[in-house]
C-alpha cells in the first residue's frame, strides 16, 4: 500500500506498507475508531522524497526478464524486431511482451519516477502489408547503462 503524508508544505510518499502499518499510521485498530495510546514510541519511517528519475533503483527492482529486455535493447541500438525480442525473452508470441512492459515494467517505472518512453520506444511498420513492431532503446538505456555496465 502507498500512503502520502503531508505536513505543512512537505509531502512524502510511504510505499510498500502492510495493512497493519497503515492502520497504525492512521490510528485505527479495527475494534474502535481510534487506537489506544501506546507507551513505547514507534520507530520513525523517514521517507526519502524522490524528485528525479531513479534509473539505478528501477533497474535493481525489475524482474530478471525485465533486465533481459533492457539489456537486449541496449545491445541493439538500431532496434529489435518483436519476434526476435520475444525469442530472447523465452516467449512463444511477441504479444506477450506487452504483459512485461505494461504490467511489469510500467508499475515499477512509476515508483521510480520513470516514464516508459525513458526506457524504450516502438515503431510499427507494414512492409508487404505485414504488421511489424520494432523495439528501440531509449537514450537512458544507451547512455546510463553504458556508464553503469550492468551484468
């Protein structure tokens, strides 16, 4: 769960909280409208506000298949056909890439203030009336990944 805390002009997002932690944070214990006062002081959660895209955090938190996707695009700066990319990802059908990019990478990218356009772009063409999708790496993959040299 994600909770946004506002105090004055400051705003912090607390992410990956359990339901119990959220109940404690808002002062509800399930048996009444407010939790009883506790003698012990709860540990402080000091969130770090994310203001700029965190590519290192994004890359660290994506799945192995997500890293394979990013690395494959990095190795093909001129673009990679969806069929070839699907084989590289051990998919049977290129349409399965949409589940990885939309369901997997998009959710994690949002947590690290990254737009999917910062990760990859696609181009759809129709040579000989056949639909072809080509995936291209973004500027981030080409520049940042070269600096970081991921495994």
